[in-house]
C-alpha cells in the first residue's frame, strides 16, 4: 500500500506540468462519475480504493401501465 501511496504522490506532484494536469483531469473525471467532490484527499482515496460511490437513495419501481393502443387511420380514396 505504501508503494501505491508513493505513486499517487509522485503523479499528483509531478514536475511535468502536462503529466500532472493529465493525472488530475483523470482523477476529476473518475470522481465526477461517482459524484464525489474533487479534492486531493478524495482523489487519493479513490486511487487507493478507499472511496466508492454512495449507494443509491431509492430504487426505481416501474408502475404498471396499460398497453398503448395503436390508432388505425383510414385510407383516403
């Protein structure tokens, strides 16, 4: 786990501006997908596998609807 933590620190604080921005943008995109705020602590937690998406609040239950009726149109003659 220490190697993974050190790898995150190296990528987060990289001297190369492009590499650092690319890594931070990747972490921002991943955290946006699971709807978690983008902070260094949250990014570190996600990278180490400690931060996960929150469980859904409610389950969706589809209501039974009557089948749709198709209207037939008369042809003009």
